[in-house]
C-alpha cells in the first residue's frame, strides 16, 4: 500500500529527517513513537506534501512519486489517496460540523452538495456526533472537534489516514473518546499511520511500531517486539522514560 524510501528533510542546517524508510500494508495500523524533535510529524507532512522533502520516494499502491520533485498532478493524486488528521483540528471556524466534513467532497472531489451532506452525516454518526451536525467548532469540545476532523478524513475513503498526534491538544479527560473512535475505525480495517505519545493505544491497537530518534528509524517491529523485547539501547531508554513503572526493571 505505501512504501517510503530514503526520505531526507532539513530546515537550513537543521537535519530533521535523515534517510527514513518504512512500509505499510493494507489494513495496517502503524504507530510512530519517539521523543519531540525526532522528525515524526515532519515525515507525515512530507508524505502529504504539507512540507516538501529534500530527497526520497513514496509509492502509494501503483503511484510512485519523488517527494522532492513531485508535480502538481502527482501531489493531487497522492492527496486523493490520503487524508490527514491534525493535532490542532484545523476546522473552519465559520462552518458547521457538517460543512467542515463536506468541504473536501464538494471542493476537492466535486460531489453534488446533497450527496456530500448525506455522506458527511454518516461519517459524523460513525464518530459519535449524530445530532451535532449543525454546531460550529466553538460550540464543540476539543474531543468533539477532533472527531469532526476524523470524520472529515473518513468521508474521503482514502487508502490511508495520517494522524499527527491527534490527542496532544486535548484535555486529559477528552483523550479517551478520540482514542475509542480511532480503535473502532482501526478494527474496521482502516489503514492508519499514527504519530502519537499514547502508549496504551500503540500497545493495544498497532500491529507495527516504529521508534524514531534524530530523524532516523532506530527500531521497528510488531508491538510486542518493541514493547517487550526492544533491541536497541535508545529504544529502551525511551521506554524507561515514558513508562517508568513498567520498564525500570524489565529492560
């Protein structure tokens, strides 16, 4: 479904990504873990052309693109296959929940308005927002706003959804409702690439975990391999820091 090869990105002299490779199969839930500044978010943004990589290729099913030199047509084709869920929601403040979800269908996919609205209602119901269609972002909690963001991604029926720390802007008591929605859509077979600090989600839902540091993939494998039998000392240090009660004596 998605293969990424040798991705590099720098901002001036600051090297953010230094030769990242990864592969995702259809139906995979891949979680990227790592400390702040390790390049996780930049990688996602390069894959959706929110940033332009300096080097690297990505193959989305039968579409291969040069991430540094992609044409407008290629970028459009990639965005037809992907959807992005932002950490800060990125909703239109002057549009209702329903209109936020229909925007991509009407503007990007050229759907008829009524067909788009029906599809959007179904997506909002799937994320538990039935009856909230006519509310504006200011009338919704942070968790509800993020669920609108997830519905906006789902309605496009992309090959893969990219999640950039989708719970990091939420109050702790609202994190659970967003993670439950993500678990549900993962169980339905949605292919997901998720940057997150939520270790419980990674351990419970991911079938592949990637640990990044310093712009490189340090270690990757299935969730049990990374959480129970990490091989690299840097991975062990990270787990001891983020899950001290579990790992201080185990690894």
